C-alpha cells in the first residue's frame, strides 16, 4: 500500500515574559491543547512543547501534502509537469508557511485579545526559530531584512550534505530571531519576509496582494531600507503591482528617493510575460546575486511624492523664517534629520506616540555618533497629540505631516486644542492626502493606508482648516504638493497656518 509523503515546516515562538503562558491568550491557542487547521495544501498544527510561567513555546507545524498542493493550483498557475512533485520545497516551503501563519494566527496578527486587552500592545521578549527555510541571498540577506526591524539575527547556512562539507552550502538557512517586540508585529514581519527570503510564492499572485502587503507592513515597511527589494520579491516581481505598492508606500513614509523607486532596469520589459521571461534568462546567465545587484541600478524616475512633500515643508519653513521647529508625529525621523542638516534650524524637536518609531529614528539619525553641537539642537520624546504637553511649546513652527488622517475624527478637537490652543506656535504646517486624487492610483481600494481614519477632499480640508484658524486666531493659506492634476487636484494638500499678531 502506497504511503503519501508530506513535507514538514516548523516555526517556534518562545517568550520568557512572566507569566509566559499569556502567549496562549495572544495567539488564541490554549497551551493545553493540540489544534489542527486544514489548509488547501496540507495541515497546520499548533502545539506547545513547553508551557511554564517562566518560559513558554508555541510551535506551528505545517505538513504540506504535495498531491493536495497540485490539486489546489488554479487554472492560471503554470504547469511544470514532474516539477509539481519533485522540487526543492520539502521541509522549507516558506511562502506556504506564511499562508498558514496568516490563517492560523489571524487574530494575533491583528493585535486583538478580548481576554487580555492590554497584552497585544505590550512588547515581549521573543525568540522565533525556523530550523530551515530557503533564502536566496544567504544569511547576509536575512540580516539585511530583519536587523532594521530591531531583531538580533542568527542565520546559519545549511550545508548541502554534512557528510561532504566540500560540497558547500545549500540555499537554505536556519534562522533564529531574538528581540523585544509586540507579537502582532513579529508575526507580520514573518508573514511578509518569509516569501521574500524564498523569492518565490507557490500560489497565484493577484492584485489584492498589494493590499495584503500594505496592511501587514503597516508601521514598518515604509521605513525599511530594503523596502524596494521586499516589495518586488513579495509581489513575485510583477512590475505593475510592485510599482503600485511602492507608490502607495511612498504616501506613508519619508524614505530617500533611492528607496522609493522600484529599481526597474532601464530596458525593463513592457509586459508581465516578457518580464518573467527576461528575469528567468538573466537569472540563469548571471545567477540570482548578480540579478539583485543589477536591480539596484534603477533608471532615473520622477521625484517620489513623499520626498516632494518633505521638500515642500522645508522650503516653506525657510520662507517663513522659522528657527525652531517641532515635527509632531515624527515617525522614523526623516524630516527631523533633514531639519538637523540645515544649520539655520537652531532647535529641532520630534515627538511620536510610538516608542518603536522613536527607537528606529534614533538609530537612523545615529544619535550615539552625532556631534555634540548637533545633538544639543535635538529633542526626541514620546507623547500623544491629544494631551496637553508643555514640551510642545516654545517653537516657532510645528509640522503635522500626514498625521491628522490617523486621528479618529471625534479626537481631532483635542488635537486642535493641544496644538493651536496650548502650544500656539507662530506657524503650523499641516499636510494630508487629497482623497480626490486616489482615482489616479491603480489597484487602490479604499483609503491609502489601513490606519487612516479618513481622507478629505480639498473642500473638506479647507472647511476644517478655516474653522480651526478662525477659532484659535490664525490665518490659513493652501498650497498643493505634487503634480496639481487639473481634474482631481494634487495628491497631497498643505495648509499653512500663521498666528494672527493680535491674538
């Protein structure tokens, strides 16, 4: 009697935060049970090898059934005959592990826990282990992808055969990640980056993958130094989808121009089929490493929106004669860094509600190596814009760059009171998306970012800004940022508030 062979993939998640068994609440999986979850390509099992108050480990074991995998393939999936059954996916099918992780830990990835509401927002000491996964780029690529997110990375190449070391290493690595993070963030890091390391998804990539990437990458992908590579690989090198995703991510972060571009070669094929054929030929001729190097040499493109937005804000601050500026909702510190690079700004502040964002900002600004004269000009601190804070006062100008749309509308009045009523800088610069321009973004469904509470038309923004200016003694003028489309206006709208000298 024939026995059907399965391929096993293992992920373990360990914490030592007491009580460590709270990991069960976060994952919504009881430590005392073994639970199975059917997948179209096999079975995912969650169990706990250890569950003590001092240390708890949850394991996700994915058993991939090659026959079920073939049967689940869509009609549009390519047919490689015997390669459907005989290939290098056994025990390291990372894209399928990402699919199972998304399904089994869906609520944990969303950061919800009704039994312990405060737990999802609490950073925990975590250790994530994957004994074997494909990594096109080797241990060095694993470090490049995970270290910017705050992980200590231990990636070891797996030899082709331990009995024959002269054969060298395989393309698999054993990966261990250690760090302190919210469990939801850790799971989303894995969900996005596992197929990126693999550089090949084992299922059909549809346009809705862009939305999945934006949602899972919320709060970290827009600031990742390898965001271009991540986006291209996650989307299976489908050029149109990658360009769309990069355009949407450009709305969220403040990265450099080089990071924003999709790194498409000057002679990139015009259609998807030609692109796939060209990539395969190049990979065969030069190897994957050479292909990655070539992909970094992007053709010159139009300046990305987030860079134009930052330049517009800097130019306006100089025009207004501001000497001291605070960036409210500074994120990972791109505007703060640009302000520090201009000696005319003698005092620079940066505030954000996210401690993780501030940690990344400090690292990107190289605070530990910053000259004392520059460091003396800078103040970074955590805070919330809906609570009065005396540290916000005393600046010539305050900047709210792509911030207000992240605030629940009922709480906007609190922000208005804190910024315009209490801090009362001479100038306030506010930028926010123009929702009318969204029709120009291909594949965009809904708002530009999953964390946006709203996006305003030009008329709605003007009405809000005019009311706030009148209520708190300011004058306001409006300026476009980005190409001002004659039909739908610019992608970003900026309000420049100046305090009435009589108030």
